[in-house]
C-alpha cells in the first residue's frame, strides 16, 4: 500500500519513528480484538513514533474520544454502529476544517467496495486502506496522512478518480439499499466464493452471525441460494 518511492533506504517507517517523527492516533473500530491487534502492531511509540491516544467502538464514542483527544490522525472503520464512518466524518467536520490543528482521517476497513471508498472520501477522509495492509505500510500511511497526503492502494485510487471525474451521480439501486452495510460485506464475500468460516474470520464475527446475515440477504433480495446471490452481485459489479 505504501508509495514505492518511499522507505527504500536502510531505515523503515518503524526505525524513522524513534525520536524523529511523532503522531497521535485514535483507533475507531467496532471489533475490540482488531483494535488490540492494531495497537500491538503500530502503537509501540518508541519504535514506531505512533502514540495511540484513544479508541472507540461506535459513532458516539468516536466523536467523544476524537473531540477530547484531538489526534492528528484517526484510523476509521467504515462500518460502525450508530451510522458508520461517514457519520463520524460528518460530526467531526469542524475538527477537520481547523486550520491550525486539523484532525485527519484514514479509513481502515475490510471492505474494498467502490461505494464505501467514495462515501468516506466525499465525507472528508484523506485516504482508504484495507485491513490486509502490513503494519509497516500502515505506519507509513498514517504519517503520510498526518503530513496532508492522500493514501490509497492503486485499485481504490481508481474508484475515487472515476467517481470524481464523472459529473453524474451514481444511480440508486433500491434492492441494494435494502441491505445493511454488514449485509453488503457478507454479500460480496459470498459472491467471491468465500466459505462461511472464512467470512467469519475476515469480519471478526461468528459463523452463526454470518449465516444470519446470508439468510437476511436472501430474504430481502428474494433469492433462493448463494448461486443466485452470486449471479445477482456479479450483474451489479459488486464482486
């Protein structure tokens, strides 16, 4: 995910963090285990230069913690209880607009769907990376966002360029709008051929919860099985 022109010397992002660069970060994700993992990966301040000053699991907590701590960068999940990452961005707009101490947002999500990427970028996020990113690349991305850069993987950057190059608003898909954000995530993974156990692992939920989401998706879309679901998702280019 990191810029190939950066970090090619003998010192990596973690080495550069010690005593040279510092950034205060808030982690916003509704999965405690994931937040713990990110904290362990990037939050060793003396080695990485990243200081995790707060965590939040839903929209209200996020706004409260971000307002209280005024971090330089927020790692923001797209799908959160209470309205999602876009709602956090909306409520934190004055903090992003602060000329002297701007709070910048970097989306960190399991989703690589174009609509999710475009939604948070329109909301004011400075970049979007998926949870497959390595710890060293995530550290590098955080510092780049702190400095005002925009950070994307090439594939996700393409979504943004396409969206902002067009003056036409994307068409409304009433069927897709019936689904919750989590149901859309499960839908895409099912359509890509993932097994229930694999989906559960990726989304940090139980297999039973995956089954419940699949049942809800089939019911709402009036489909009979995962093969019909896959065809439906493929026809809408959601895969």
